[in-house]
C-alpha cells in the first residue's frame, strides 16, 4: 500500500495541532511537530534546546541546520514508514527543498499539502487566549474553549500555562515571519499540484470532516 505523507501549512494558531491529532488517528500517521520536538528539547535542557530557545522566545525561526537534522532522522523512524503528517515544517523554501531531496533519496513522496487559512486578527485572538497543559500540551482557550476548572487540564489534571511565544508582541512577530518566509510555500505546493486549501475559521469539527474527505480522495488518487 502506498504511504500517505502530508504537510499541514498555515499560520501559528490556525489549528494545525488540533487537526493533526485527529488526522493522525484517522489515517494512522506519525504526527511530527517540529515545535513540539523543540519544546521537548527545551524542557529537557539539551544543548539543542538551549540553542533553539532564544529564537523561539523571539518568534523567529530556529536555524535550518538544526531543524533539518531533527526531521530527516524522525521521518525515517519505524512509525513514520507508513506515512507521516508534518506540522510546522517546512517553514521556508530551503526547508521545503531539503524535504523534497530527502524524500526523493528514499523514493518517497508527498501525498498532499493542506493549507489552513485564517486571517491575522483571528490568529491574535486565538493565540493570546491559548493555554496549554504542562504535562502533555493539551490545548484550551480562556474564552473559546475553557477548561472545567480554571488553570487545570481536564484530561490529566496538570497546570495550564501560557506559552512564552503566545504573548501578543511575539505573536505579531511570528505572523510577520510566517508572511515573509512560510506563506510563499502555499504557491510552491500549488505549483507542484499538491495544495488543498481549507477555511480554518470554521468549526474544528467541520474543518476536520472536510480535510478527512480530501485526504481520503488524495489517497485514492495516489493509488490509481
Ligand atoms: P510552533 O509550535 O510550530 O508554532 O513552533 C514554535 C517555534 O518553534 C517557532 O516560532 C520557531 O521558533 C520554532 N520552529 C518550529 N518549527 C520550526 C521550523 N520548521 N523551522 C524553524 N523554526 C521552527
């Protein structure tokens, strides 16, 4: 059976993480989030984490060589052999070129690039109210999706915190970096015939249903 290799594109706060969790279950894919991998390195105090933290706190991209080493090792792991879902990678055209080269070397290819579209003001509203649990990164929103007890994760009881990079100044910087470096990838994947667009302002269940149907079609087309 052909593997299903997907990219989730979209600004920070577009709902990539939420959709990725669901699609991972629908299609048994390895969910690979470079942001989560970097935060784990920071939490463990590794050398890589220490080097990455100052870029992350400033809302800037971590240098490509750090990210590329991490990703090329990760997509060859056992659980990613049948397919993967990249969330937060690639973030610029050199990362996209490097991914294409790495996949080509092992006769693998992308099935599709899924773009979640959400306007900037909505992003700022979403991210500034976002809270994540310390233990597993479960995501809440102070207005849109509050936990049952303020400051406590419904799923595992751990404390909810605001990510350092979800403060308003950093959010604006991340949006700038997205517009300059990451948004051009939408064209890149459109030209490759891989792009599918989704309205990320809709209800997450609706977005999920739409993406799931689209991925099912992409998988069928891929097998023909
Ligand atoms: P995210 O959770 O995907 O929004 O990522 C949080 C932060 O990690 C970003 O603002 C970047 O500083 C860094 N980061 C995550 N993925 C990448 C990537 N592919 N390239 C460079 N930096 C990244």
